[in-house]
C-alpha cells in the first residue's frame, strides 16, 4: 500500500497531516501501538522540517506487512553539514518559527532514534531527501 502527500513551506497547520493519516492506516492494520508511535514521531518531525526549512516536499509512505518506508523529498536550501544538523539542539530555525514553538533542534536526532534505518541525502541549493524505515513486526 502506498500513501502520498505533499507539504508546503510555512503551513504549520498542515504539518502533521501525513503523520495522522499514516497513524490511522497503521491502526487499521493492527500494528503495535509502540511501533505506531515511533512512526508518527519520525514522520511528524520530518514533515515539520519541510514546513520550517524547505520550500515544498513530496512524501510517500510505502507499507507492507513487514515494514513502513517513508520517503520525504523536498525542494529547498539543502543541508550544508549533515553531521552538524544531526546534533541535538542544533537549529537554524528563524525567530518566527521559534515563536510558534518549533526549532528545538531535536527533530533529526528524534527521527534517527525512532527509525530502524535512516538515510539523509542533501544537495545545497536543491533539496533534501530522507528515507526512514521502521519494521512493523
Ligand atoms: N528539510 C530540510 N531542509 C533544509 N534544512 C533542514 C531540513 N531539515 C533539517 N534541516 C536543518 O537541520 C537543522 C536541525 O533540524 P532539526 O533537528 O529537525 O531541528 P529544528 O527543526 O528544530 O531546527 C535545522 O535547523 C535546519 O538547519
Ligand atoms: Mg525539526
């Protein structure tokens, strides 16, 4: 099963739409609730990052009985130093984004912790692609 979503920069009210749809689907498939929580946290943080840091993005969630593979491809500024971006507390979020309660610098570390497999590729001036795999059993 494949679900697709798109995300636009700046639209924080819609960040969380993909993760809530995926949550519903995994519940219907009777996936263990602790696994669902990991998927929702990882996907939500990745959605927020597109809204906060990129221009737009496409999300696909490919679900099979063994695993979910989340792919988030954005058009945006890219990440010049991925090792630095992965550090807890590191954030380039704007003052406006921080005022809305985002920008704690914990998103990428949280994604990494909740994923069984996490890949991040980025090209400065073009965009960023995340691939997050979580086993469902
Ligand atoms: N999709 C993205 N496009 C561009 N930069 C990003 C993206 N995701 C993360 N980053 C960069 O990595 C930093 C750390 O991300 P994260 O850990 O989620 O913290 P936060 O979003 O709270 O700043 C961001 O501040 C930003 O500089
Ligand atoms: Mg973030």
